């Protein structure tokens, strides 16, 4: 780990490889660090993930939760595991991505009544710092440790 002065010295005294981004100033060619650690801060803003069609599709990876197959967005529906007619609510734990075919087969039944089985139990995604939304899948591999599982 380097502080600012150490980073300038490191940048000046060592050559950057071809994959390393460089920021030029009048006096220096500074390597652009891939990770910055903020040592002191006051409250990192956290944004709740809103329950929406798009967020359910993203949570499930555009994958039918009954067959495991990935489909284009227009070929997918949202399915209430416990149908609304039976008191099922629109919650993270009760709504999953479903192919149009599976949703039609299931209709207003419970999955086992339609001969279907969920490939995984649905859950609410973790709230993430605001940065995760900004980078959405376009981060450097070296960031994974700091951001958790996936950033998209």
C-alpha cells in the first residue's frame, strides 16, 4: 500500500507495463492505480435495491428459475411462487424469473402442483454502496475483493 508521495515516487522510478493506464502531468507520468482505499470516511451511502421487473431479471441472471435456461428478456415473465390469488405477495422471496412457457404451465398453482421445482430459493439482493451501481459489470478484476460477489 502506498500513500500519495510514495505512489508518485513509485510511478517516477518504475516503468508502467502496456496494460497500466498512465496520467501525465507537466513533471510526471503517474500510474493510475486500479484500487484506492479510503481510510477515513463518514457514512458510505448505501442504496437499497428496488423490487422491479428489471431487478428480478438481473438477480436471476435472465434464467428461468424452473428450468435453469437463459432467455432473452422478451421471452421471460415474472412468476409469483405462491400465486396472488392464493394470498401470495409481490416480494423478493415470492417472485422469480420464469420462461413464458413455464409460467403458462404453472398458471395459478404452486410449483409442485404443476410438476415444477425451483432451481434455487429466491432472496432479496444485498444493498450495495452507490459505487456498485455506477460500475455495473465494468470493473477491474482486482476490485472483486472490495465489492463482494458481483457488481452487476
